[in-house]
C-alpha cells in the first residue's frame, strides 16, 4: 500500500521539489501552503507522515505540532527548519516531533528520514514483557507510561522508545550507530546530533524530581543504563 505524505510549507520551491521527489519514490503527496491549511487538511485526512516547516506565517510549525499532539494524533512528524540553533531543535522535539532537518538539506537525506519514520515500530518490547523495571523506574509498554519513584514522566514517543531500548539492555553499552538504527531506522553519522538532543531531554525529565543519573555517557563508545556513577 502506498504511503501518503502531507507537506506543509509556505515555500513554493521546496513544496515543488519535495512533491516531485516523493512522488518519484512512490508516495502519494498532499500539500498545504501554511499551518492553518495544514491543520484543516489533517481534519479531513489521515496521512502516514507529515513533513512540517517551522517558519510559516499565521500558524507556525511549532503550533501545528503542538495542536496535533494535544489532540492525540501520533502521526510521525518530520520538521524542517532554517534555524540551526539547538533551542529550536529541542523545542520541536519536545513538542512531539519525531525528527528534524535543517535547511538546506539533500533530498536523499530527507527520503532516508521519511523511510525510517514510516517503518513500523513494534508495539511490545523485544523481551515480550508488558512491563520493564530498573532501579526506581517502571516502563509499562501497554499503557505507554513511565513511572520514576511513583511519579509519571511525560515523555514524547521517541523518548519513550529510547528509554525502552535502554531498559531492555541494562548495564550494556549501546553504540550511537546501534541506537540510531533501532530508534530512527537509519545509519547517519553526519552533523546531526538528534540522538544527543534526545538523550539530554530524557535525562532532564528523568532527573527533574531529584533522581540520580542513570543514562551514562561512555566516551567514544556510546551510552549505558547503569545505576552507579
């Protein structure tokens, strides 16, 4: 079955380029020229993925993303931004975007991100257990809920998947390449620091109530879920 992708961008040249590139790869493509039009389209259709520009008039991409997630939509969102500052990347991811690309970007990289986001994720952890626990953390796959010392953590979908991967592999060093492949579904070793951004956000949420650091950085090797410091 052909996947449907909704492009929301006010740049006609980018819309035209992406429409042609995605259609050539076999995707059905819908377009919207601003955030308001994009939200209206989403009320009447269910695309498999949204490619969403950040800087748009009236309703920007951040607000579109926020409204989608607050409305319960879990459609994968790939955000496009001309801003390279880390705070803009963090804001988009924290609002529930699944990935981002900084303009200008190569079409081949966008296509790789699209393929990765459309790849279905398993609904249960690899161990087949509905719940995982480590120290004071409980991860409930069925309820999509994480508790630390009894306090519920508000995690985005990608943060949940990342923590799930760590909890399936406690006290095991996970390389950057392995994590990227498992969570994002592609091997990208360029300038993107999406993994580092997600680890930082996950740590912040896990530690905001005074919890000790459990996700440790192993310099030159990757990350590990480990209680000792």
